[in-house]
C-alpha cells in the first residue's frame, strides 16, 4: 500500500518555492487559489507563455500527450495493440489533421508562432530529466501493459493539431446528413424522411438575431430541399455510406459528440442590470471526462503594454497557449457552437485512379502512412483523396468497403465516399484565439472573427464601458442553387461528386457574417438555435438546434427584468434552470388519457401535480423520462435502421410536437405489433404503463420514492484508464464517483442523455459555468466540471464536481489585489 501511495503521489507538482525555468527574461510568479487554479504573472509575453506551458505540463501533461497522440493518428503508439485505437489512427491519418496543422504554421502571425514556441519550450523544460512515472501516474499503469519511454518533446504543431479535434467535434450537421441517408434506406420516401427533420420553428422560438440587425450578404446560396436524392436507396450506395459511417465513428471525441453537445451563452445590457454594466453568462455543453476539458487559468503581464498586452482570465485548453473563453480587463466573451454546415459527404464515381467530373475526370492522389503499434507490428495505410477530400469509405478494413458497383450505365465502376470539410484547409484560428484575448471592442472582435476559420462559433461579448454584441465567425461554404436538381444542393444530403455544380463556390465573406451591436432589446441569447430568420443573411445550415433552450432563457430574462434589474445570482439561477419543454408539450396530452389499472396509473398521477422541473429529487421527472423513451421507441425506432434510433433531443421534441396534432399519423403505428395499427393515444397510454413497470423494476414499487437523480448521473471517465478491464483500485482512482444531477436534454441545465441507449446516464453536460460582471470583474463566478488538476491523486482532481452537480459556483477574482488575497500557494520561476 505504501508503494502504491508513493507511485500515485509522485507526479504531483511543486506549487511553492522557487524553480529554475530556462529561457526566462525575468522572474515569473505562479499563484494558486484554494482550488489549485493558477494565475501566472510575467514581464514579457514570451515569459508568460513559457510559464503557461510549464504549468500546463505540471498539472495535465498526460491529458496533453493523449490528445496529441489522438490528433496525429498515433494512439496505437501510446496504448499498444487495440482495435479501437488502430481504427482511430487510420481515420485520423486519412484526414491528415497533423499535416494540415503543419501547413497552418506558416500562415500564422510571427507573434502567434512565438507564443506557440514559448509554450512548447515551457512544456519541454518541465519534462526535461523526468522519467514517465514522475510526470503522470498513467504512464506507470500503461507500463504494466506496454513499453513506456520518456515522453516525446512537445512541438508547437501539437498545439495546432488540437484545434482540428475541436473542429471535428463541433462540425455542424454531419450527423444529420448521415442520418438522412441512412433513414432513407429503411423508409424509402424522401418526404417522410424530411418529416423527421422539420424546419426550425421560428413561430415559437426566436433566432439569435432579427433582420434589422444583419448586414446584407451578396452570396446567393442553396435553398433546394424538396428534390429526390439520386439512388440513395440502392444497396451498393448504402454499403458505401455505411462504410463511411463506421470509419468516422471510430474517431475519439475529445470534446463530445451527438445529442447534447452545444452551449448556452447570453449577454445582458447594463440598462437591465443592478450594476448598470453588462453581464455575460456561458456554459458550453460538451462530453464529460476526467479530467474535465477545461483548464482554469489567469495570464497576466506585470505591466500591460503593446509589448506585453495580456491580462486575461478564463478557461484554456491544456496544450494550447492563451485562454479560449473568459475576460480581460476591458471585455468578456462567450462561445457557443454555431452549427454551420461545414462538412459534405461527396459520392464519387471511381474508375481506377480517377473520379468522374463533368465530361472528364479528376485524379485520385495517394500517400502511404505508417502507423506504429506499441508492442506490435507497424501498419501501413494507403490514403486516397479525391479533389473533394479524403476517401473515408475505404479507411477501415471492412468487407466490401470501396468496391460497391454503381447503377448500370453510370460512368465509372465504383462508389466511394469523400468527406469535404473546411477544417482540412489550413487556417488562422490560433491567431484568432490570441487576438480575442486582448480584444477591447466590437471592432476587435470582428477582426478576430475574420481569422476564426474553424470551428464556426457564436461569439457574444460585453465591455466594461457598457457595450454588448454578437459576432458569427467561421469559414462557411457557399453552395450553388442547382436548378431542377435530382439531389438537394444545400448540404442536407450526400451530393454527387461527378457534377461540379454541387461543388462549393467559395466561402462567405467575413464582412457578411451575422453580427449585432448594442441591440435595442438589451439582450443577446445564443443556444445553438437559428442565427437569423429564414432567408435572411448568408445561408449557414438547415440543421439547427430547435431553440427550446434559447427561448426558455429569453423568457426567464424577460421575467427577471420585468421585476427589476438582474445581477450575477440571477444569471446563475438561469443557468441552472431545469424546466422541461418536453413536459410542456407532452404532459397535457398524457393527462387526457385513461389508465384503468390503479397500479399502472401511479406514474400518471405523479404528472398531475408535477411542476415540470427535472430536479434530481423529482419522482415525476424520472417517470416522464421513461415515458419519453417508450414513445420514441414505439413511434420511430421500428422505422429506422439499427444505430439510428431517436436520441430524444430537440429535433425529436419538435417532431413529436407536430405529430401530436395528427393522432392517426402512420408514424404512431408500432410495426413490431403485427396485426395492430396504433394511433397516438394507444402509443402514449402504453408508454405510461410500460414506464411505470420499468421504473418499478429499477427503482422500486412505491412511485413516490423514485428520484430522477438516481438514474440520471454524471460519471466523468478517464479516456485511457476508464475501462472495466483495469483493477478496481485503479478505476476508482482515475474515475470520480458518479454524481446525481437534474436537468436533461434541451433543458437550460443541459445534462443530456441518449434516449436510444437504454440508459439515462449523462452523455454531455455544462463543461463549465461562468458569469462575468463587467461592472465588477472580481464579482464574477465560475466552476468547472471536475477540477484544476489532471493528477488523480491531487485533491483538485475532482473537487469541483460535487459543487458543479449542485449548480454551485465559486468566486472568480481577477484584479491583482483580489488574486493576491486569494492566493494559497506561490511558485517563483527564475531564469
């Protein structure tokens, strides 16, 4: 036991005293508060970022190392022979994330390259002379299974490659495009498929901006959504699409994937606040992991000047200089995923080493990648690319992948599937991140946004001199409107690569991207909903979140400001709102139905007095969630292919809301009940009965004793050591105990779960919460999902998880005097 304690505690960093850090111009001071959050104070930008790299390596190097192995397609090199790791490596090598990152290096401003290099130097100074077990306990555990050598030095490209993983997980409508094609294979009717992808309900839920706030765009973009896709039901094409889907599913999601990945962010004008200055709130909804995604950090130049302009605090990514979300002394900003359509599946007609393009052909290029496997043989991978992007349909070793015949008479001999994606073109997002760190005005934000190529985000901002605003950045493809098209050209369905009319026609000019400055209503709310009214501004996508979270936030802000002026506590209460829009839609109908059996009726009785709040101690919330699962399964799962069942998010809420007005719709019929045709009332009644019986087995006979938080838990898991195959003592060390939470999918407190998974467990959640008071920056608040440290033996590994689960936040001091008063540890880094 003594040996085990020494092993797990050995990597814990020194956080006080003095340490030499080569290359510094002067002393750098690192203070840490009660939760281990560092604030770094330096005299030059180079020293600041060198120290940030050092501190990041102190706290989270294994997380950084894991991320860079993933983003460079070298996971097998870290974990050894593992099918999932090899599959991930093959796909990421096919994408060429690191190759694109290398191309970005020369595009960046010299100051950005200097920051990246200084950060890398600081990381490497920390690693110098330390054996793996002294860096992270994960290396000691992995060393029991594979050979573990000294960690490779950090390279600035490692930081840039992380941006590709960020862009991948926040890439927009890729899933919806894939789902449309897959659904068509079993439904066989485009119009019926489109009923499962309804238009945004702008009569109910407002977009972010109105027409009056928008600049005029000159881009004429696609609006064709009613055409019939070309041969999408053919078995050969479906095989190619299934292969592409399987390949892409192999990519690890470092920030989260699927239902619930999104964010809330809003800003309120000083005219509506107690302080008379703006308030800004943000809580990005991402996958849950241990350690959490964010690294809380303060970066301060001792004297802010043009030579050393940084005085910023917020949430950083371990492995990348600067702060991604937060505030400086003049401006605060928040990010939510815009969800613009920046990916297209492209169907290629292949003939040996060319693809068909109009009346001619285009070449397929090839390169060979060598994947090293720790403890195993090297794996050679041939990567092929068409003019549209990498051929993802042949990335995995699956039977029949890449050899499906095309319909008779078609030019070429096989279908392949390429992925067109804006992030596979080099860009300047790293320039944008550091530019936002020192922004002081709307003009600064607009200039930075023009560099923020991927992922496309919504930026809300507020300034200490009283302004608020919104800016949409991103590299957004312009899609031509193809007349009389047999396939939609708006990016909602896979497109034919042999017809250049469907190719992207360039990108939306940054000056034409939606923005607003000091809107009259005094509020900007972004929660992944539509950005503008339909037909206004540049075409961004057809696939939005359906706006129920955004509308609830608007309603709560309207109510709060009608009764007075709002403060930081009001913003935090809104972030933790657990009211269910699903219940608003469905419960009134459920209560009109008769359940004869008094036992089966117990669940329905809970709904009669329910406040429709999905709090962790609510019995009705648990019952309603079980009803929702059964409704979706009965009405839709029987119509959809395996792996594409309803996940229960905002899209499915909108589908069901519309179908409630059609009680005899064929969608209600459960095809698994032979000889019986169900309507709405039969399905809803049966769902209530089944939910009562399911929860009886799961939570007990007394319905009043059920609790949503008993089945709806957040369980952050280590990305490498989270598996059940590990000894229990290791699993318990690296994986925090699950915590009960309230909220749910498409609720403001967005603790999402997948209704098709058979579990109510949280799949994505607010990865952090922050509220910034522009009238008194020291009055701001923050919390992160787990804790400041990436070391499982640290007291700060998961010390914020419990408070986070209860909706609590911590003071967030910013000024020099406040951070000094809050300091508990002090480390001086000397030249």
